[in-house]
C-alpha cells in the first residue's frame, strides 16, 4: 500500500487547508469546490469535507453528504492520525507560538512521547517522538 487516505469533516475547508499546509507541511493537491480539498504528506492523503457540501455543479458532495437516515457528518471526536516528529518539544513550541490549540501537554506513552493538537474544526492530530526504535516509522 503506497498511500492511505483519511477523511476529516471540517466546518471551514479553507481554514483547515491553511492549517494543514502552513503549519503541518501538507501539500494541496486540489480544492475543486468550497466544501472539499485533498492534501498529501508523504504516504498520507487527507481529504477535507464540509458537512452538507456540494460539488462545483451544486450537486451534493460525497464525504459531507448526509446518510440515508438523515445523519450529517460532524467534525471532532477522538480518532486521529499520527505524525512522527524528530523533536517533539521544538515542534510543540513552534505550533503553540502559532496559536494552535492542544488537548493537554506532552505525555509519555508506551514507546513514544506524544501531544494532541486540534485543527480549526476540533479534529485531532497526534504528534509523536519515538522513544523505542520499534515505535519509529523508519524501521530499517
């Protein structure tokens, strides 16, 4: 598997796009309609969808569309993707200075140090620094 996709529901696609590109180093692949954008970072493809979004022709969007029972997607929760950092303290300081909201401080887990930050819609991103070689994304 070369790339994995994660979809985040966001209140404001433009604000989320700015957050992920400017602060976390993602690359914008496309932003064809106000309610959708696609970004990449390494092997991660991040799909940003606004609830109730429509495509460029005004048709209901895919990821933000209500399900047949009427439930509308909403941002937030505890699911997240994780990004490995070479220096977690420095990255957390940089993002804090940029006004990023964190859910708590840096904690030490099993094999990693980690911190949770929120995107502009409250979706979580976990930043981590491995303490054990097995916890690293770069196993050789």
